[in-house]
């Protein structure tokens, strides 16, 4: 297995992205690597007004800033990128084979999943690197968890 050289955290405008950021920061700190945050503005895929497209872009930039604050509070160097296009495709283009993607899943089901697709599922299938999908109600890993694991051995 290749060494992990960067943690990539794809974010959107939901609170689940903040959970992925916390966990991504934990693993980046543990691995002593930097974080790259990416968000994808997919507004151009739809016939939207310029004003609405700009509003969506501003929401994405705000989400990036909020997640960056979380990762930097953990002392992890963080870079950001706002891309445009299809989210899963842009995320996969952004990563390298020695990255670890830590991303959130909203757990859509039924018609919503069919209609909107699942970005995390598509990234999981097509990314050239390891992908960790964080569910909204996942237990958060902490340093205490690692300490207890090493004591059990």
C-alpha cells in the first residue's frame, strides 16, 4: 500500500461536510499530512440565471471557509479549491493515487438517489485512491480511541 501524502475533503453546503472535515483533520494530523478541500459548483450543468449561479458559488465559498476553519483549528495545513462541473468527476480529476479522500454521505434513498445520484458512490467507484465515506451519524474518531486500542494489545 502506498503512503498517504494528502487528505482530500470534498465539501458541499450541508452540515455533514463538517463531520467529514473533523474526521479528515483527525486522520491528516495522525498521518502528518496536509489537507486539500475541494468543492464543486455544478450550477452550470443546469439552465440557471447568472445571479443564481453566483449565489450558489458564494454558498460554496462559504462552505469551504467553514470547513477550512475546522481543519486549521486542528493545526493542519489546508489548501482549498473551487471547481466547476460534475461533482464526482471534478473530485476524481483533482485527486492523486496517494491521497486519502474523506467525504460525507447524506444517505439519500429512493427517488432522490435516482434523480440526484450519489456523489460519494461515484467517487468510491472511480477514484484512483483510498476513499473513506463518513455517514452523518458515524462515531467520531479521537486520539483517545487510538490510545485505548494500543493499551488493549
